[in-house]
């Protein structure tokens, strides 16, 4: 995923009002361009990853409620503060963050592939808890085996995600839905659209593993909103 150039499974397409974007989207106010597929596995992963789904179920569309919400929530958004640690007790995730940026290809660089227990966040977007959709990405596996988001697809509506920030605040997000999208038909607007409240998108690879491309054919996306915040 991080050791080789990401694969390019998506054909160029045009977003309304933006012109040809070729697997990119326009961030709010046109400030940033981000690759459609945030997470890749363009490395030699196991030939038969047993934990990944395959077939039609792996490319199902999101359930109702998975798209960006338009109504403001009662929990106020937080000020900007970089994330330090991610905890999802339900799937035994406890991992530090690393900042991610846009690479020369116009896509978001993946976290280093040699560290299985590391997650990344797009430092050009909203920080977790800040107003907007904060983007978090991580590997499902690496050359050496399962990685931090191997069980991400097991989350369900109501699951909790805790993010400790550098200002000492723990932002708790509640999952609204979990969806698996084909990389060939990834819904930019649904995943990356600006939001009027503090939301979170957690993304990893999913679906069937394409041995020829050495990449997964889908992305798992968790949609969540800020439910509460506490100071350590």
C-alpha cells in the first residue's frame, strides 16, 4: 500500500460544476483536491486474505443515513486541534496518528506500510471534532499480516470511536453507518461533502482482493458524528 505507486482502477469522470476530476474531488471552497480512493493496498498482501469479503455483498451501497447529514447536531463542534490517538474498543483498536498529505499524483498518501498499528488523518482538512468531515485512513493489512483496520467493517450503528487530541480533549464519535463501496464507483459527494457539524469518515480497503492488481476492489467507509467531548 505504501511501498508502491497506487493503482488507478477508476476512469476519469466529471463532477457537477467542477470539470474533469479523474478520481479527485473539490474540497469546500476549492481549497484542496483529494484522490477518490484514500486507501490502497498496492503491495504484496497475502494471496488469499481470509478476512475480506468477496462477491456482490462487498460492493453494496450505503444504507440510508450513510450520506453527509444536513442538520446541525446539538453537540457543538470543537476548535482545531491535531489528533494524537485513536481508540475503538469494540474492535481492539488503539493506535497513534500520523498526518497525511496530498502526493504528486493528487491522491492522499497512505500511512507507512511497515507499521501495522498506525492510522493517518488528512492534515489539509478538518481535525477530528472540528466542524466538517474529518478524514481518517489506515491499512487493512500489510505484507506481514493483519493491520489496524482489519476489523473496521464489523462496526455498526451506535459503535463508539474515541480520538484523543493534542489539546487534551477526547472527542467521542458515534457511528451512523458502515458501507462498502466499489472503488470503480466510489461516491465522492457522499463521503467527502462538507458538513455543517463535526463528522468523521474512517476509511480502509475492503471487498475482494485482486491478485493481478495487488489491490482490494472496494473501500470500507465508516460514517460517524461527534457525540460528546471530555477533557483528560
